[in-house]
């Protein structure tokens, strides 16, 4: 079993990642969620995380994370994910409450109490993870692995020509994470944009029996698909779910081992992820290709388990 902490800014593709993890609990155990600012302000991402996890009957605790980046002014993605960051689904009045206390402090204590056992999965800006790494020198060596969605190495960015949103939202945090020395697997736009939702998948979901997740997925994509078609002219990419698919079945992806740094000074290239030459000794591996058939087979396995 793989024990993970999920650091999320719950919007539409985060929600798919959360559902995947919930439906693949024969292999993945979520020890806790931290909701951070990203797609929208933390107030909304926390609410979205609580609503979704309650609807999916996921018992893992939900903590509040950072309200903004380390240094830069906060950037949001409301133009893509809507006013509350997760437009589309309508949830019943929520009973689940956030866990009291600081999510970053909890993550540090939890990892230090389980050395070598916990994988930190970050699918929003990486602020919380960077603060964990800088707050306690034992944190990095106590982690099993870091799994990230973010960056654009040999592909243009989606916020600027150079930068992808999660890294652009906190480049200084990203530089800390990549420099941590912890084994890292990350999923940049180079690979996630090869994994697009299709009408065939939507139709297949519509034909599934009723479940806890089916209507949430369809309602969320009912907003997200038109939003992405309007903004970028293409169907949504399954960015964040790549992290969970990797943890369950690494063979879904192909990888390149390369040292990675982040541009934190350049006015025109701020937030760019810079890949060095291939180096098998690098602790950072970057996904570069995906078997889409295997991914969608895993997706439907997870959805069918969310009865």
C-alpha cells in the first residue's frame, strides 16, 4: 500500500485525481488532504475539497494550507475553473468539517512520524510542500517520494509562453522543491497535454450505472469542457490525475531523468522550468509520454469502484 498526502487546489482536474485515488484504494491510502490557494482562493479550494470528499465518502482529514505564494503576488485561474474554482457540481449541505490546526504543521509531524513511508503528492502550486521542506530539515530525508503536476520543459507554458500555472503561481516554491534532493516524479505539460478527455470517454461515463461519482464528473465536465474549448480550443487535459495513475501503475508513462531548475529572476521567463541534459543519476524523473488506453482503463476501474 502507498500512503500519500494530497496537496490540492481543488478544481476540475484535481477532482478527477481525488476520485481516482478514492477508487483505487486497494493500492493507495490517502492519509490526509491539504487545500491550498491556486485555482481559486483557499476559502474556495478548501470548501471544494470538503464537499467532494464528503460526497465520495472519503474519510481522510482535510486541512487548510497556504493562502498564497511565498513571495510573488497571488495568481488564480478563475477564468478556467469558474467563480468558486469548481463550477458545475452542486453538493448537498456539508457536514464534514476541516481539521483544526495548520495543515503544513500536520504534514511535517505526520511524515516525521512515518519516515520513508509517505509520498507527498502536489497538484496545485507547491507552496505548502516548500514550506514543509524549509521548516524542518528532517522532512526531506523522511519522505519516500514527491509526485508533482506542473511545469513545462520542452513545451510552451499555459499561462505565459514560458510557464505552466502551478509553477508560475509560486516559482520560488518550485525551485525549493526541485532542489530538495528528494526523489521526484513530475508531470509537466509535455506529457499531460497528450492525455485529453474525449467525447467517447464522456459518452461511456454517461452509460455507466449510477454511482457516487458519475454525476459529479459529468456536471464538472459540463462546465470545464466549454471553458477549455473557449480558452484554448481543445478538450480538457487530465493533468492532475496523472500523479495518481503513476502511483498505481508507473508503466502507464515513459520517463526521462533530468535535473530541473526554475527561473525566478527573468521578467519574460519567470516561472519557466528548465531541464538539464539526460542524467540517469538525477533524482528527478519527468514523464514524457503516456499510454492513453491504459490510463482510461484505470480511470474506469476507479470510477466503477466508486459505487
